[in-house]
């Protein structure tokens, strides 16, 4: 992450490593019902170079052994119960929910969470829920630990391991992780009206890429802020920001942002230079090149022709460059 030139916005320290909660089996820990694991090579070999993981296995934590009888969700999708697949009297519904609430408080320093997909305790969506007939209900459900955890931490970026295979979803998750980390660091340094406005200004183009309408709405929210309203508005602002960032940016919205940023070079480049920039932006819009190509050119040009406002924009590097998250989108 690059440093900030702003004196009113405390940037993350050099070498900052966010903490992420993660299902322990994804780190290779042998805590699955069959005594195995679900090692994620992306998490351990790539992402692990830049973040610190906090592994959790809720099923082991609530007293289920390893190996153990598998559990499954039964009943309705809205309020399922977690019971044994062989002995239905084995019911860990309440323990899993309590542990989710407990860990939501205990893991206060994490900036995101990667859950194991399809798990009756950790899955975020489309987890099988078996109805009275023994047939899975069509809509599926959510793991009970994950449900309780997320209910207490609604702003926390969360994702399933399987969805991280999608480059767009992967990049979106890491954008949210570092936005969350930025906000927590801002709060730790002391929230002021000036710092809140500076935060919003720095996230202008990232918000325009993810959710252009919400960028305007958040600006209007801050525009109504008086000197004594900072604490009251800040929580609402951040919740709305994180909701907006959940929406994945598209080639169309990225193209719009690239053109806005390129506009700051209009007086610095000659006609040929402007045409080169526009040609790469068009190639990105058409799917010929990935996002990293026009971005690399723009960052190079702004090193030659610095602009203080653009230098502050998180959009240019919202996560560590070496993760190469924009090489495939």
C-alpha cells in the first residue's frame, strides 16, 4: 500500500498486515468431520504473504471430536437446526450460534473472514437444509456459526473460499478488507470531521467503480454533517460504504473511472499521448486487456505529471500491488 501525503488522513503503517478470520480447515488443519482438511493453496501460498490468519473451527470448539459424526441442517431455511446425520438427538444448534456471537466479539481486530463453503456451520450461502421429507429445500441456508457471527458484525467483509477462485469476487473482497482496515485505523487515530471528509474524498473513485449512485448519496450524507454530528454520522456512513463496496465493479464502471482520472492529464499530454491513454482504456472496455494495463500507464504518467488529488485516490492501489488482483479483471 502506498503512503499518503495528506496530513488529515492517517494512512495504514508501512508493511501493514490485516488480520483475517478463516475456517481452520482451509489452512490445512485436520479438523474436518473425517479427520481431513480443505487446504486452500490461494490462502496459504498467496494471500498468506500479506495477511495474518486467525483460524477457527466452530465444530471442534463446541465439543465435536475429530473425526466425528457429520452434522447437517434440517428444518426451514430461515431457522434450521444443526443435528447429527446418524443420531438426530445430537443437536448443536444453540452451541454453534452462541460460539458465533462469542467469536464476533473476541475477534475484534480482524478486517475480514474467509468461511468454508457448503459447511453447516461455516457456509455463507446455499448450504443444504433438509426439509421434513428429507429432501433439501430449494433456497438453501447459511451455516449457523457464520449466521450468528455475521449478524453481530454486519459491516465486516466476508467471503467463501470457493468464490475466491473468481478474480472479480477475489478483488472485490480484498478492496473491502483494506477499506475496513483503513476505517479501523482512522478510528484508532481519532475521528474528526476533517478526517471523515478526507476519507470520503480518497475513496471517491473506488466508490464510483463499485456503486456510482451510492458515492453521491454518501456525499450528501456528509454534506449535512455539522461539527457535533461526526460520531453519529460516521457509523451510518461506514455501514453504507461497506454495503456499496459489496457491489462488484464492472468493465463499464471501471472505464468511467479511468476516463475521469485520465481527464486530470488533459493539459499535461499532447494529442498523441491522450490518444494512447484513450486507446488502452477502450481496449480494456472491449475486454482486450485487463484493468492493470491502462492503470499502469496512468500511474506512470502521474509520476511524470503529479496531481495531488489523484495521488490520494485509493482506487489506484486499494490493496498490495504484488497480489496482482487486477491482472485478471
